[in-house]
């Protein structure tokens, strides 16, 4: 049963990490219905480390773009510049995340914060998509400046609040900065690598790596499921954003936030 639960959580992670609907929020809420056996510390560790599967999916799908060891010098320099921009974009979330990690764990990972974030950002998605007309000025990752990357990092920092959505914040933030939809999505995927890897490493170190054999097995299995699901979802999302806006996700977030409020107030 534990492996079935972990498989379900891995599927939820693989889907919601890349869609702008908050993977952390969904995993925290899923714990209300899918109760993993073990301590609260292991459950939180699982919710963070399972993201490594999603990161690996990005690396596999975009290896030709992300490989810094290309033989062609000009292509290698393009790749190194891309990684430099990704690292710059990771600075705000890394600094604030380290400062507020315990506060987020203790005070923000609660249903009413998640519901509020889902609702507020759902409304913002709809307003941004339907009301604002922003001129596109960045049509490929090479055109992203270091200042653009840093500004996008500020949007990513907002996703430290559970229920916000890292991908949603960065993709819509990119669009507000003049990114093409597809470029915003791709750069958002790349930004996830150092931030999510760092968060997973931090959580593992905090745990002291003191896991039982079964807990390690569950962690690896859930990460693998997340990897497989992410491979499919990333491809679908890139195809989706080429011809659709994000307003349906805004509607979904609003409906989900209301259902969460009703559920927790009623039960």
C-alpha cells in the first residue's frame, strides 16, 4: 500500500510541478487523503525530494540545450551563458529560501495560506491574460539578459509561499517582462534545476540522512514516478502554451481554493 500511495504522490508531483497550479500545495493537500506511514519529517522530506524526478526530466528532454560540454566552441559558449543566466535567476529564491525555510515550514504550509495563494494567483492569471497586452521582445533564451534573469528570479521567489506555483510565477513573470510564451516556459524549466536541487539537498541534510531502508525505497520510487510523468507533462505544456493562454489554470485555481475552504471548514 505504501508504494501505491507513493506512486499516486509521484503522479501528482509530476503533473502539478510544471502546470501553474502549485505542486507543493497539491502534495500538502494530498496528505489529507493519502496518508504515508512514517513521521511528519519524512512526509515533508518526500514532498521536497520527489521534485528531483521532475528536474531529471528537464535535463533529459533539454540535454542538447543544457549540455555544457559540447565540442563546438560557439555552441558551448551559448550553453555556458544560459547556465550563468539560470544561476543569476536562482539568487533571489536561494537567499530568501535559506532565510525563511523554517518559517515556511512552520507557519505557511497550512490549508488557509494555500487556499489564499491559489485564489489570488488564479485571479491574477485571468487578469494578466485577458486584460494586459504586452509586447513580446524576447523570442529565444539567448536574448534573455542577466537583468531579465534576475527579475525573473524575483518572480520565482514568490513561489516560496505554498500554493503559489513556481512554474506559474516564472512563466507569467516572463510574459510580463516581454518573453515569448514558449521561451518563458523553457526558461522556467531551466530555473527549476538549481532551485529544486538545492531545496532537496537542504532538506536531505536537515534530515541527517537518517532514513530506514523502506523510506529510501519509497523516496526513490516516488522520484522515478515523478520523472516519468514529468516527461509527458513538460512536452504537453510546451505544446499547450504555443496556442493557449493560462486563464483556464486561473479558473482551476479559484475553484480548487473554494473547495479547500469548504472542505476544511466543514470537516
